[in-house]
C-alpha cells in the first residue's frame, strides 16, 4: 500500500512510528511530502512553509508593452477620434475577435462600460435593475448613475453568485434588466438567469469585469447576454491601469453604446442622446493591445495552477473551493476563492486562521467585508429627491426593508481568497506552498486557540 492510500490519520501514525524521511524519499510527488506540514506552526515559532519567496508581479509588464506606449507617445495620436486606425479602434477589433463577439466599444473603466449599457438600453429613473450585493461598487454605481434602482438579490453561498430563485422573487413591474456578476471570474448561473430574463422579458447585462477569457457552455463569459462588460483596472487579469470594454453582437445596440459613451454623439457626427464622455484613450489601448497575445497563455497557466490547487485542497474539510456551475470549462482566476469552514477548525474564527496561514508565508484575504446591501448608499438614495420623485414612498420603504441578503453575509464571513492575477502565474511548487500552508494550519487546528 502506498502512503497516499492511507487516511491522513493512519498515515501520520505510521509516519511517526517509522521514519518520515523514508516515506518522503519514495516516488511520491512533492506535495505528498507531509513532513512539510508536520512541523510546528510558524505562528508558534516553527519553520514557515514559504520563506523569502515572492510571487509573479502584477500588473504584467514586458518590453512589447513599454515599446507600444513609447510608439503611441511619439505618434501624437493620443485620442481615438484622431485616427480610425489608432490603438483604440484596433484594440476593439482584436478584443472582439479574441472573445468571439461581433462588436466592441472600449471605455475608460468597467463601471463606465456598465453605465453605458444601462443608458443604451434606455433604463432610467423609475426603472429597476436586479444585481448582486457581492461585487465591486462599480456594478451598482452604473445603475445609480442612471438614477435607476439597484435591487440586490441574495447569493448561492457555495458559488458566491446570484441565486436565480431570489432574482426571480425580486422582479417587480418596474424591473427592466438583470445584471449578473461573474464573481471571481467564474460563471454565474447564467442558464437559469437567461431563462428568467426571457420569461419576464428583461434585458441582461453581464458584468464580466473579472471574467476575461473564461468559458461557460462553449462560450466566453461576457458574450452570452446581448451585452457584456469588462474592466482593465490594474488588478484584473488583463490590465491597463484603468479601462473597460463592452461586447455585443447586435449592431444597432452596440452603435447606441458608442453614441452614449461619446457624450451622446453618434458615429454620424450628430449629438443625439444623453451621454457622458467615457472614451478609452490611446495609451490604455496600446498597453492592452501589446498584452493580448500573451494573455491566453497566462490564462492557461492560471487555469492549470488553479486545477492543481483545487485538487490539493479537495480532501480538506476545513476549506471549500468555490462551487462551479455545470458548463464551466475555465475561469479567469482573477481571484482564487474558498470558504473557511469554522466548524471544521474547532470553532476557531477566520481571523486567526488567516493569521496562522500568513505566518506560513501565504497571504489569504477576506475580500469584501460587507455586502453592498449593508453600505450607506441604501439609506442615501431613499432620502434623495430623484428617487423620491420617481418611486412611490411605499416602494422605497419596501426596497429598504427587503435589503437583506443573509447568504451574502455568510459568504463575507467565510471568504478566504488569493489575489490571483499574478500569484497563479507561479510554478506548481508555488501552488503547493499555498496548499501546504492551509493544510498545515488545518492539521494543527487544535493549537489555534493558543494564538
Ligand atoms: C472591477 C469591477 C468592476 C468595475 O470596474 P472598474 O474598471 O474598476 O470601473 C465592476 N464589477 C466587477 C465585478 C469588478 O470586479
């Protein structure tokens, strides 16, 4: 019998009874080397799993990117309207092609992309849009900027994504659209959300701001609904400091997006509708264009590393990696996320677990502390003239009272994640460090009360 056929408890007993060195020197892969995890916790004075080792840097920089920025600087073409063949129009074509979409409009941020879509769909004061409380504030900012009402539905606590049943419960006569968020760069339950939208004749805007290149049911996230939005903010897996993009196949709707994002001025040169000025600049597009080719290779690497990490953590009852929906074939791995199971750690709270793992040289983050349903904007808008004029007092009161998302509260309390854009570009040994740090703390959970 090989050591990995033994249960962990039996193996520990066997290993301590004989010789750990002998076991470790068999042909087992490095990660099965439990001697790494058998020692004293670093937080109690033991050797850390990972010492003096950095992670791959993010944002990603190479000479191609630097050269592209220099070239744009020297060209004097700094704004997209100066040239139809500049970096912004070229990036739009290349990004649409890469993603399998017909049209792209680049913007100055993901929030701007989302707001442009809300405006292009004619959603405004008096309308409601259902979205997630567990997301970047930009998601709801895009709805609030149009003076529409962001109605927050609760989550599936295992996937951290919108619960379609709760979305459907929150539809009112004013609901115009659903804005599912692909959290952590993994697919929301889009099959059910798209079916609900069809049944109730609602638009769908995919918030794929974290989900570059991720695939679900054979399609890239952000290309399944009529409109999908991306962010290229520094931390995202394709980055340009700030930046965003809208993808879509409907020419007329995408033309409207262009008009809205261009202060209401169409490609025909007429100023036609209400619109902010949200154009991407040529420097941002230069950085993005130069980074697109390698983006797929980095995406593959993150997916390989994530699969290894998930396999390593699967047997540990103390943490549960993010649940994925059927049809999910890859993720962006902007974040690698798992739920901390306190009851499996003798009731030790998450803060102590995170501290112990950090001492082993691996940093996990609790991420979003409070869901957006618990932020002050909720009280702010019910006291704001624009909302008081366009919604009945009864609707605003109901909106306030129903702003409860207990599953989201639970996700916020249990989350333990890794900012993955850079770190998941590391080696398999780096992934083993992450897994071993977590497993070591789990195996020493009876000592955590003392820290
Ligand atoms: C980053 C992000 C946004 C906002 O994008 P910005 O480019 O920062 O404006 C929106 N939604 C989600 C899910 C995000 O992660």
